[in-house]
């Protein structure tokens, strides 16, 4: 059994996101092309005799079961050591860089990193598939982070199909410092589009069979949720227009937002564009590489 494991948990952006019907379980069927980018949370796992303890650098985040890291650790511990069997403990240190409620999947990435980290720390030998099945019970985006860096996800997010990498380069990420509720955005979209539990006009399987390549998607990205969040926060429209004016390609909102991203061919071009947005109050700016390999 290892004594310490360190894992970097990356952010993701949605290059394509189409929402279908509302499901019986309250979630929505969707299809999305997700891509990992090099903005990371850092998690360190240290073996202890018993218990699960979480130390965080961000005091605003909970350290109880409402935190996905704790829930992931408890779920794996319970599954790997059932029926009262003696179980090892862990002390987890989480250093946050990915903003919360930002559409970048930070919580899900942390949960996936926790499953992988404890699988190594406790020498469990679980397969990625088995970890992903457990991860799907924790959050819709967790399975993606176990299979990235580039993948199509469908259903609630539990069905993951790895894809060839998209174009290389860098992204500029802009987060205006406002929190967006994913559930509220989906509810607003359902009302706007009249999404119901009825059979959609086109099935997910049919859509996946006709989908364009990841490279083409990158040239023409799309996000159903963007119209809702941008409608509620017009300042995002102006930021998106400015990203485009500064030479950004594939400019889009990620997930339910509010983070915007744009691709640039070189680090120098991305850095130059990012510099134009720095120092604007609560607006946070990052330059991140488009990842070709998953760090998890």
C-alpha cells in the first residue's frame, strides 16, 4: 500500500452540448463533446489508519458530505470494504484553482481524482470501468474525467465514448465571478424549449450516428445552455464578442456557465488576448493548454 498519492484534476470545456428530453429521474438526456484543459486542482492523499479527513485551501468550500471529494472517498471505501470489514483511512489535501459553479467540472474532476487516487493508495486494483460506474452515482460528469482527455458523453453523462483529440493549442478562460446554478439553467431551458418526458424528435443514438468529427465541432462549437445563461447575464455577451474580436476561435460558454473560453493557436497569442481582460474587477482570467493526455 502506498503512503502518499498526488493527482492533478483538470478542468473541462464543452465544445458541443445538445439537450434532448427531460428524463423520468429529473435529469436531462444530452450529448456533449468534452475536452480537458490545463487548469488544475491538486489533491494529495496520505494513508491513515482510519477515517476520512479533508483539508482545503478554500475556506468557503464545505468539508462534510456535501463535498464531492468526501462523498467519493466514502463511496469507494464502502464499496471496497463492505459489511464492516476493516478499512484503511485517508487524509486528503485539496488545493483549489478551478472555480466552483463555473461550468468547468471542478467538483466532478476532484471526485474522479479521488476515486483514482484512493484506488492507488489502497492498492485496490479496480478497473477504470468499475470506477466510472461508481463515479456515475456521484455526478454526471465524473465518468468523463475517468476517460478523457477528449470524449463524447451521452445520456445523463454516464455513457462515455473516447474521441480523437481536437485541434492543439491554448484556451483563454474568462469567469466573471458569478455563480450559476446548473439545475436552474436546465429548468429554464426546459421551459424555453418545451422539453418534456416525451420521446424527442431525434434520438440520441441517431444523433451520435450522424455527428460530425471532433475537429469540425471545434470549428463550429455549440451549447444549448448558452442562450439561457447569456440571456440572464448580458455582460457575458459583451465578453464573448470581445474574445472573438481579439482573435479567439471556437468562442463558447462551457457547460451551464458562466465561464467563457476561446482557442488560440499559440501560447503567445493566448497570453496577449488574456492580458486585455486582466484587472477588471471580479473577472478571472486563465490561459490553459488543450490537453492531449489525461493527468488523472
